[in-house]
C-alpha cells in the first residue's frame, strides 16, 4: 500500500504506470537499488540504466502510486517560495544555480518525451503571477517589482504585464514567466518505466522496505517486509520522506497537506497557461486537455501542516469558491484530492549523499516543486554515483548548512514540540462508541493514547497513537481516511498499515479500552 490507497482520487490515477509489476522476493544484487517509484525514483533509474548500470526499483505499493500521483504537475523552474526569498536566504549565486538546474530538469523531461515518444501532453507555456484577492494595489505593484528584479538577477525570463483573464484581475499588475511547461505525470512515468525496463532495469511493486543498511565492507543491504534482500554498491532513497533517516534531515523540513480540484471547462474559456497568486498559502491553476470540446481546469491551495487540521471539506469548498469567483463559466467538479509536500528551511530540495553515509543517496524536500526536483535528481544523482562533477551539487547537498534559515528551522520544528505536548492532554474521545463510519479520534487509556477509527465499512480499528518513526502522536484525516503524523509526514491506513514514510512499521494494535467491547 502507498498514498494511492488514500481516499481521494486525482485526475491522473486512471493511468497504470506498470500494472503487472512483480513483488520482490528472494536475494538479488545490482549496481544501484532505488527505493521509491515516483518521478524521483524512476528518473534516477532511467538515467543510471541509460549509462549501463544494473538498477532495481522497489516500492511499498503500486508503481508511481505515492505523492507523485497526487501532484498538479506544474513544470515551473521558478522557486516555489519566490526568487526574492531564495536570494535572501541563499544568495544570488546559489539562486542562479537553482534556477539553471530547474530549467535543465524541465528540458530533460522535454528531451525524454521527444526521444522516447511519450504521449503525456507535454507542452511549453507561459506562467502568470498575479495578486492575491484583497491585496492593496501599491503592495501588489511592489511585490511584482521585487520578483521581477529577482528574476533578472538569476537569469529567469520575466516580463511586467497588465492583467490576466480572471474576473476582477483584468487590469492587475502581473508578472509573466515565459517558457514554463506542464504534462500528465503518470503518462510520462509510464513511458519512463517502460524505457527503464527496456534498458535492463527491474521494477518491483508492493514490496515494503524495512531497512537500508550500509555494510562495513562497502555497499548496502536493503531488506523487505517479506524477508527479501537486495545488495548493491549504492542505494537511493526516494520515498517522499526518507525512510533511512530518523532526525537529521527531518528537522530541516516539514510536511504540508495541499488540496486540488479538477473541473470541466469549455475549451478556450481560459488560455492554456499556469497561474499562481501571491497569497500565503498561494493558489495555483492549470489546464489539462479533456475529451471533445472540454478541458479540465485544476485549481489548488489551502495548504496546512500535515496532521494539524481535519477540515478537508472546508478547504475544498474554499478552493472551489475562489476559482468560481474568477471563472464564472467553470463547469462541474470532476475530481478532488490532497497531497503532501515537504518544505525545507531554505526552499531547495535535499538531493545527494545522505549525511554521514558513503553509499546511500537521498532525494527529498520537494518544496512544492516535486516534478522538477524529481527530474533533476536523475541528472544530479547519476553524476554523483558515477563520480562526475556537477555544478548543482552544493545547491542541494543534504549535509549543507544554511545559517540564514535558522528562523525557518525554529518555526518548523515547533510542530514537533507542540505534537509531543499533546501526550499530556486528554483524548478527543471518551469512547469508541462515539465514532460513526469514516470517523476517527484519540482517546486516553491511563498513561497511553489510542488512535481509534471506524473505516467506511463500519469496522472499528484501535492502535497506539504513537507514530512508529519517532514517537509523535498521529491525527485522524477524515478526507483521506488515514492517520497523519505532523512531525515528519508519515501516513497510516485505518488498519495501521504504512501508506507514506518515513515510518516503515505499522501502528501497533491495542486492545479495546477497559469497559469497552
């Protein structure tokens, strides 16, 4: 199981990337084993297989069924937190390298689409940054000017323009970024998966990894839940939130839930482009081709820390009200879904050698740019494993220090402190009998907390409320029918099964509270 097994369904999920992927068993060896089969894992696999490496990819659930299946797939090189903020944190030189690397990632996707003949609706288009609703006109102009000047410093193509075709913003101060892109992510990965297998790569599904061990004599040993073992010269952990690290990387990033919806829209009612507003959290909009004379408009936003809110319906309603106010001809809702992003303290992903490791590489901290960071990881990790120089190594080095990001570090880690403090509080429930189907909550039994929920079929599940990664308390997510951990982003199904790392062990079952049946 993985995030594909959460309750909501994205617009992309009808596509099976590799339906017949086998489970892994036995003992095997290879040059590089890659844990995780999203865009990062499959990009690394393809790049290494293309230079003759013997690679194996292994995933806890269906191939590309993790957070990649829950993206909205904006292929935008522009820093998700703003180029001006990136320059302030990491300086102009690093911000320029960041921009160039992100542009190279989009170009690599474009090249793969052309060379492999992948039908995934890839296309270049413009992106528009426009003011959030209610922003003072002078503040809007100042924000635009600041981002325009930042774009000039790092060499990003940007133009000051007036208006976007959204109701109420026809004369707003807007920044246009040329030569952005978008695509259908799972169709792209279906093509990349096929190409990787064609180069000798092997891909395994439904095979949860429980440990990644560096061997004294060199190399790594990866062990699976069913007793399987893969030994390799190197391992790449590309599991959204890394399963091989308990604290060092996790304290430098935080998990956020984000919400997206797809609506029918008459073709031509909105130009094919990317749109972002300047809110915090911001809204984002794109188009995906639909059948006949219909397109699908995808709008998203309303982010919050994972595990710190259980009001998904309200957030979907807010996103829908926002986009309908801007586009009166918007049709019926087609899909709605949520996903998780990992925001780092300095807005750049962690891609490279795991701190204090010799043979284990990580890809994590997508910072709202999972698609570009994922494609980039294929280029960067390939070079690192082969011993080649790469100009972007220092930008994404997992062991990097960012003193200017200390305020972000403190703010983000307050979530863990607040979470641990919940152990001292009473439970949310007095009895599991309070729960209707689809509901969950925490109840106290003496010194212990119990995570109690009834699945959609009405079956009661009782587990320890302690996340098996680092001991934080989980929280029920009614929208996705799972338990979320606010500390580091683990998700668990109603029956306790891990859906998303960094946890590798399920929640521990417990008996019914005293006096309950």
